[in-house]
């Protein structure tokens, strides 16, 4: 064979004859494509499918033949070339491909989705403000559930994005507006806590302005928006987190027809202009968000009674745990022991409960010891109602120690405390008895001059520190009104009869007994710190006096030292003066002049009408039994002036009903006696009339027979 043609079969020769026309097709202009039947395959594809081989297994020569090379991936996989030379994924496209001429037909059997052009899919860009709003909602919801101010402040700090804090104010208040009074009060408390430390005053103002702007929208879902938002703004002004000028400034920026403008008018006229508005606003939603001592004690008594009836120790422990006042569990111990003494049949159950609560770690060892110690201190008083109280207590203590739920050091600790706080001498006891009565009367009458006169009558200035201690201790267990009255009284006493040394000594006594005070008053440490800070703001104490007080406290008085540090921190805060002055709302309630005016009017009405029952009801409505001596005094003076003894009938009825006590009668008669000389200038026969009234009162037992005799003898 002279040529290589001998190596080809007849069929292969026919295929070679067909190849040249197809080469022309491949090399022709793309602008004049050759239409082919969809079912026809090109010769080049056919050749590649037949894999024409050279002798000896080599490939056939490609010279003069339009045969494409078969591409292979680096992985060795076989890839078939696309129709018309247009590649699939990873290829450069078909020969001389130009823009705008290619068209993919999805109905084509050879359609490959990989040849579709890429499409950009749009995604929403994350908005930091939207993320912030979502995060603060969860913080607010959690705060409403737990009431944990510190945790809410910490979460807000961790969230960052401080520039968005006005939105937090808006969201917090708007969420609270649609909830109960509890959440509204919690909101005001949180805003005060965040002020300056976490959220700047400017941002708080911005937040409230945003609320005012959206008041129209809020009113769609909350019909009472105007009133509620007005109260929030008034509360913010009272709490000193919004300046009073905020209302005047923002009013100019809002349309007069808007709900926001109505809110400002309501806040100013209905809340901030009313008498004693601060106390009214603070108490509008129920005041404190925490349980009071009385509420906690009531719950403890109820759960113990239920336990004695059911005997379910597990349920009783669960109820104790739900109280969430672990620092006050000594009250559970004390009340449980008293109940065991009152109901001897319940003693085994009570001791079982205390033992299990100790073993579970529910009641700590220190709380258990405090509970036993408190009962030991009051065992003498308890013995008046339960004669066997001492014997029972002495039998319970060793049993508790032997079973391991009372610390073995308790008897020794109790004895040491007894020595450290031994009985006062008779003189101090009598003084304390008198000043308790004087302080109670002051809280009801608000008569500072009368209190000062009473202290001067006692004539025991060496006990002034004891008076200060008793005054603040009694005030701490009462409402904000009495706390404010106590601070006002300290200022007056410092001017009149108390020296700075008396004030310092009184606070030292208070801080030395701070731990004992905390047994009965849950928030004693913070309350004492406020009293200390208020004394500095009122110029009763100098800041250096706080250092002096710290140095005079014993080394083991850690709670007292912490209280002084807290007071110093309060004083160093921004706007400390304004905030501390308003810490209890300001104002002391009724002025004594108001009470005197009411008494004068009710006596005049009785004089004209003669209706005894109505007059007695008016005296009762005053709600000031410690000030009824004023009723006695004014009634006697009016009887002298009118020359009408009808007032004596009123005093008789008041005495019979127990409305006016012998003590108040004696005090009223005593005040007339002290001012008898001055009274005689206007009523010439005042002395004779008074003598008649005294005899009349003694005959009817209004006064003790000894009244007036001691003064006459002297």
C-alpha cells in the first residue's frame, strides 16, 4: 500500500468526504449562521464520538481535518464540548462570540442552566437603629418581669449605641403606658436610676420630646394617652430628671392642636400646680415597687399558718423561696419559733421546717442565728403572753444545736449581746418613753414649735443624740412624708437646741446599730445614707463630719462604714443638691395652722348647730388624735368667750367615746393654765372660769385629781 489511505475503511472515507463542508461552516461569519435541524449532529461531533485512532493505538492526525480536541479536566473527567463551540461552565464561550447576539432557548434539548448569566440577588442592609430597637424591647420586657434595675442598666450599657438612647426612653414609656400601674411605677424608678449615669439629661429630654411628637399616634391604641403621658412628664420633673423649663421650651415647638400640646398643659395645670404635688405624683402609681416590711411579715405569717394546717414541708420551703428576701429570713425563724410556743401541737412541724430549710441552704446559718437572737431579746415581753416562753426557748436551743441547724456559738453570742446592750438605767428609759410620744405627736401635727417646747420641758439636753436616733429610726419605718418631716425637724433643732456634736453623736449611735435596724427595716442602709447626705445638704453637718463619723465607728461596724461611703457617693453625684433635697418628695403635709383652722371651724359650727354627733365625727375625721389637746384648749377658750358651757357637753361626749384621752385632756388644760395670764387680758374672769372647768373635769374623771396641785405647792 502506497498511502495511508489503506488504513481507512470505506465508512471512514465517506465521513472524510463530508468534513470539508462543515469546516466552511465553522469558519464562516457568525452573522450568517447555518440553520440545522435540531436532530442533526455535526460531523465533528460524530468524529469525536467515534474516537478515530491511528494505528498502534495512537491518535489519527488532525492535519486537514476539522476535529476538535476532547478537553479533559485536571481531575481526569471527560467533558463534552457544547454545541457550536460554545462552552459550558469554565469555558471561554463559542468562537468569535460577541455581545448581544447569544440567545438561550430553555426549550432546546441541549439547554444548560449553567449558561444562564449571573443575577445579583438583593439583600436588605441591616439598620443599626432597627437592631437597637429590637434589643431594647427584650431588655424592657425582662425588666418588667424581674424588676432588677441594676441588670437593666447593665444590659443597656453592654448594648452600646449610646446615640440611640432617646429611642429607649420613648420605647420604655410607651410600653409602660399600655400596662398596669406597677409597670408605670417601675418605669419611673428605672428612669431615675439611669439618669446621668447611663443616659444623659439631654437624651432624656429628647426621648420625652419624641413621645410628645408621637402622642397623636399613641392615642389611637391608648385612649388615655394625654393623662398618662402628662403624669410621666410630671413625675420626671418631680424626680429631677427633666428640668421644669422643659415644658415651656417644648410647648413652643409643638402645634397647639396636637395631643402633645395637651399633654404639656395637663402636666402643668393638673399635676405640677397642685398643692403638695410632689407627694401626690410620686404616689399616683402606688409608690415603691418593692414589698414593704409589713407585707413581707404578713406573707410569712400566712405561709406558716398554711404549713401548720397542711404539714407540707416542701410547699412551705417553696413559698419561703418565692418571697425572694433571703436577707429577711430571720423573720421566718422568729415567727416560726413564736408560733411553736403559741401552738404546742405545732412545735414538731415547725422544728422540722426550720431543720429542712437549713439543710437545703434556704435559710443561712447567719439568718438562723439572727432569728434566734431576736427572739432571745424579746423573750421577756413574750413571756407576758406565753408564761412558759423562756422554758420552751431554752429547750429548743439545745435541740437545734444538737441537730446541726443552729450554730453552736449561739448561746455565747447571745450572752455577749446581752452585755453589750444591757438594760438602760431608769432615767434613759423614761426619756425614751417620753420622746416616742413626742415624735408620734409631731408626725401627726407637724408642729415644730410644740415639739421644741416639749423637749425643753424635759430638760435633758445630754440625751439629744438619743432623740435623733429615735426620730430617724421611727421615720425610716414610715412613709416618705415622715422621712421628710424628720429632716425638716433636724434643721430646726440644729438652729434652736441641738449642737453639731449632738447631731454627730446621734448619727454615730444610728450607724453603730445599723445591722439591728436592718432586721426590721429592709432598706435601712440606703435610708440612713440619704439622711446623712440630706444633713450635709441642709448644712446641719459639714462634709468633714462624715469623715469624723467614720473614724468614730468601731472597726467591726462594716455596715455603718458602707453607709457613710454611700452618703459620700450620693453627695459627689451630679446635681446632688437638688436630687437629695427632693429624695422624699419635699413638703411635710398639713401645716399646723391648717389643722388649727379646721378645729376652729368645726367648733364654730357646733356652737351654731349644737349637733354633738356631727362635731365628734369632724374631730374623728381630722385623724390627728395626738393633736386633740388643741381641741380641748380651743373649746375651753370658746366657752369662756361665749359664756356658754355647751362646749363642756362636747368634751364630755368625746371623753365618753374615747375620742379624747385623759392625756390629751390634761395637756389641753395644761396649755390653758400656762397662758392664763395672757388670756385674762381679753377675758377678765378667765381664772375663775378655768377653776370651775378644772373642778368640773375632775368630777367627771377627765382629769386626774392631782392636776394642778404640784404647781400650787411650789
